[in-house]
């Protein structure tokens, strides 16, 4: 889009370039977020979804990595609003805040190195096919909590997701499901996972080497609103195969039904009724159509 926000200033996106020896490019030393803003054509407004929660997680990721963001949660929310207005956004967009180690050095101790904080916006539609996708439980395991704090959204760790999704795609599937080191279901390459059995929703607990997804939290909250029971528990691979429904959640993925896992048809091979009901409510919430969740939204206009 026209402008990006870099260290407190709006600059033309074309001018936002980085030197070749940038630390983050070589070592993945960035922390980032993925946020969505939804355009509501009923009242011609744009709503950023759970901006505060995303920027709190951004700060948590930074703290874990000993990176200093340089801007408070409130300043980052204000910067996001300023950028969306400057870009005159009237459509659904993805917002990508990032703080990266911008020093040009080969040293690994980043504690005193210069960082750059930027926010970029891009037009964004569906990340995964909403009609349902095929997933593969790949042989690559999710990086375990004891090897890296998976609560932190750190760029370098995404090579684990990249190798997993390539494995799934070359085998003809749409997305990967990763198990953790203990053999339990962790998450997708860029999504959390829920299964439904006999009307109850289950999702892996946060200590099972997953990113603590904000959409995951949203779904747990709004599903309970709909009178559904949601339980956080360890999930085995066979529970995936024999679930009545499975769906992924994520800022990019929203709520995406998984209709086939490792060649086993899930339910009747179509998106299930509970996933569809939860997704429809989720879309209402993010578009500002549910008054009780308006506090999750930052209106832009
Ligand atoms: N797990 C992983 C590994 C993720 O990358 C993501 C988000 C999630 C779970 C869901 O987290 P949340 O609900 O807070 O978004 N993935 C990013 C996203 O914007 C990047 C995907 C390429 O959805």
C-alpha cells in the first residue's frame, strides 16, 4: 500500500528498504504479529480486531527475546490507526507489525543492537479455502517448548512451519498438522486446531508447544456463548481421524474446516454444522455486528 510506518514515521512503502547485512535477515531475529482489519459495508467503517491483545503479545514476544520494541502498546495501536487512515483503507486488510534487529553485524548477542519497528498493511482475502481443506500430519515435529518458547511469535521459528507446509503440499495436501515431541497434536503451520466429538470442542492446551492464538481464545469465548462446551486437552492423532469435525483457527485462517486428514474423511467430508455456526458468529464479531464484543474492535473512521 502507499505508506508504511517505520520508527514513528509514515514513509512511502517503496522507500522502506533494508541493508543486506541486517541481523534479522540472517538469523530470524524479529518478533512480529498478524492482525486483521475488517471492512463493514453496512456502516462504512473499518475495524481492527483485538489490536490490544496482538500488541500485548508483541511485547511479550519482545521481552522473551530481549528485544526492546521502543513503543508502548498504546503507541502501536495509535500508529496502526494513523497508518490505516493514511492508506485510506476501505477493504479487508492484514496488518503486519514487526520489530527486527536492524544492526548490520554477525554477532549473536542482540541485547544492545539497534532494532527497527515497522507496521505494514496489505489487502487480504482468504488465506485458506473456506470450503474445507485437506491436511497432512507431517513427520516434522513442532519445536518443543523446552527448545524455544513457542508463546513467542519470532520470525526464525517459522522455518519449522515452512518445512512442514512444504511436506504437506508436495504430498498433495493443503496444510500441515504438526505433532509435538510427546506425540500429541500441536497445531497447523500457521493455525491452532480444534476438534469436535459428540458436540464438545477440544483444543490442545497452551503448554503443548503451540502459539497461544488470539483467534483460539476468541473461539473458546464465543463458542461458550453459543452454549457449546470447550475443553483444553491433549489430542492424539487417532482422535483427529475419528473426530466429527476439525477446524483451524488463526488471524489469517479465521475458521477453516478441515475435511480430510491423511486421507481419512472427517465427518461426511463437508464442513460440519458446528464449525460453520462458530465461523458465522466469528465473522459477525469481527465485523462489529455483535455489540457485546465491540470492545475487541478499534474503529478507524
Ligand atoms: N499458530 C501459529 C504457528 C501461527 O502462526 C498462528 C498465526 C496461529 C497459531 C494463530 O494465532 P492467532 O489466532 O493469534 O493469529 N499465524 C499468522 C496469522 O496471522 C501467520 C500465518 C502465516 O494468522
